[in-house]
């Protein structure tokens, strides 16, 4: 079966230059806070710093919490048929930022708080035109 054409869900979300995806984040050099997606300024209300840099986040983090979507999200979200429950996780990275994303290759009874995961890139949904819309996801390591 031919692979579908892939379309990124957004620009500048991950870097594939090392062969595996890393999330692209903004780091404030004044207060040390990280932001995802990439930003042009620090959004910490207690920080007066304006000096930010773009960097790649660690590739691995830990599941801080998770939720299982047993019912399809409402439109405009496009679900696959038949609908399979979607596991979403809040993943904490060593830099101190927590990022939410869908888990890949895991069922609701397999996901655990504290489990190690890595950033991956996978299909969120397939358009009626046959293109796969891809975004960051997390996968157990
Ligand atoms: Zn700051």
C-alpha cells in the first residue's frame, strides 16, 4: 500500500536534523522558562527579560498525567473509523516544561504516570483528500 502524502499540522514545531524529532522551543535567557510552540518573547508575567533563544528540547520526558478520550472529539477534529480511544499525555521534560500530545502505539491500560516517553511524529488524522496530517506525539521507550 502506498504511503499517504504527509502534511505538517504547523510550521517550526519539530526539528528532524538529527534523524529523530526534537520539539523546537523558546528559552528565556533571563528567567530560564521554556515555551512551546516557539515564541518571540518571554511570556512569564514576572520576567522583564526580552532575550530569548530558539533551541531543541530533550527528546525524552516522563508522563506527568494522562487522559483517555473514549468518545470522538467534536468536529472540526476528524476521527478515524472505527474510532479507537485516544490516549493524551502531559509529558514533563527535564527542562521543566510540560507538553500535551497524543500517545502512539499504546492502549489506555498500558499508559502509566511516570513512564518514560520520547518525542515522535505521527498521523493525527487523514484528510478526505488522502493526506495524513502529522504532528508531534509521544511513544513509550
Ligand atoms: Zn523570562
